[in-house]
């Protein structure tokens, strides 16, 4: 067990280190007005921090280490779905303990995950991992997911990254995408990457109650998938 924890710790550290490198490069390019490339690198950084967090959940035994979970660490859309959970668990360092306690009391005893977060977890676990494990798996009744989360699942953010790197040409030969963006757009992706970095490096400890609840849900779902 210790060897496994050590192995995942090295992998987690490597992902975080690479995410920070990508984020630093993104900010460097932004300073030189290479905005589209800066945006793409910020999204790459987000993916590395999300990969680190998936591994952290494996290390903490909320998620089992199977081939399908390894595949999830390589799947861009899975990482963007995990980022939705990470954003939910993010708590700024300057939030007081009294504010934290109030938030928790407001949520319990009838605590429920926000729909966006719950749907992101459902898609990650069932639509991705479970379907990779068994292509014959189906819902008894098709769920209706949050529209924004559904777009993430279908590749919206990965498409955004591609559009920041490549010119797209339509069937008529005209340009359908030119990788241009402005400072406000780039800053949005850099700031989001910084949020994920904080969660990947331990700021989720300020959302301990919420995280323990999420971990219990993940354990239950994966017990059903792999039981």
C-alpha cells in the first residue's frame, strides 16, 4: 500500500509541476500579446491539474485504479469534468472559518451537490468510465443533464483549445475559425487554471465536509461499477 501511495504521489507531483510550467508559459506569452497560444496553454495547464486531482482521489481510495480510470486521466473531456468538481471545492485562502462554518450549516442536514457538480460526476463515472468498462451499459431512463456540463462532456473546452491553435477551413474553402482572442478572454482561462492549481495542491482541505461527501458518493458509484 505504501508503494502505491508513493507511486501516486510522484505522479501527482509530476502533473502539478508540469501544469505550473504550462501556466507560467501561458502568462509569459500573454505579456508578449501571444494571446491565442497563451489561452491554449492555460487550458493544457487546467488539464494537468485535473489529472493530478484524479490521481489524488485514487490515492485517497475514493476512486479505484483500473484501466478505465487510467484512460480517464488521458481523456481531455474527463479532465474538464473533474475540473467542475475542483472549482466547487475551491475555497479562497482569505475566507474566514466563520464563513466556512456558515456555508456548511446552510447545506446540512439536507446537503445536496449543485446540479452542475452532480451531473459532472455522473457523466465522469457513468457515461465515461462505466461505458468504457461495458459498452452494453445503459440507463434505465436517459438523464437530462445540465446544458453547460453536457457541452463540456461533448468537447466544448477541448474545441476551444483547438480553436486557439488552428485555423479552420469550411467546405467552401473559407476560414471558419481564426485563433484570435483578447486579454479578458485569456485572463479567464488563466484564472481558472490557478483555481485548479490551488485545489490540486491542497486548498480543498478548506472544503473538507464537501469533499468527504463527494468521496463517499464516488466510492458508492465505483463499487457499483466494479462490484
